C-alpha cells in the first residue's frame, strides 16, 4: 500500500456493506505537522478526486457505477489542527461533486 507518500497511487477501492464506494487513502505515520506531509495529503486528495471525476473509478470498477462515493482517510490518530483544516477544506470542495470525505482512526 502506497500511503500518502505516493500521491499518484490509489491505495484501496472497496464497497461497504451498504453499497457505498470507498476510495481509501492510508496514512500509517503520525501527524508530524510538517509541510511535506500536508502537501502529500493535498496532492493525494487531488489525485483521488480526479480518479473519481474523470470516470476512471467507474471504468475500472463497473460495480461502483451509481453508488455513493466517499474518499476515506485511514490514519493512526486524530488529525492535528493543520491536517483537520485540509480535511475540512477537501470535504467542502468534494461535496459540490457529490463525493463524501471521511476520516477513520485505525487503532
């Protein structure tokens, strides 16, 4: 799994039991507060949005056609303030295209 460090890679695509399509990005590192990690998150969000909006998701996984789509960030701890601001910004932008944004804390 590539994680945030490889912003050009889609980490996981899955359907949950409710039929929602989850396009999951994984961060295994703690939130360092560094600019590199923030930029990696922004870049990964942009990659995921493009993957969904340009139709690649539906072409690669036809079973996702017509399903609600969520980008989910899996991470080991709650996002710090600077990361939470990026998450909030991304969620607002993605909402305009009917794409949800979720954060899941992996313990």
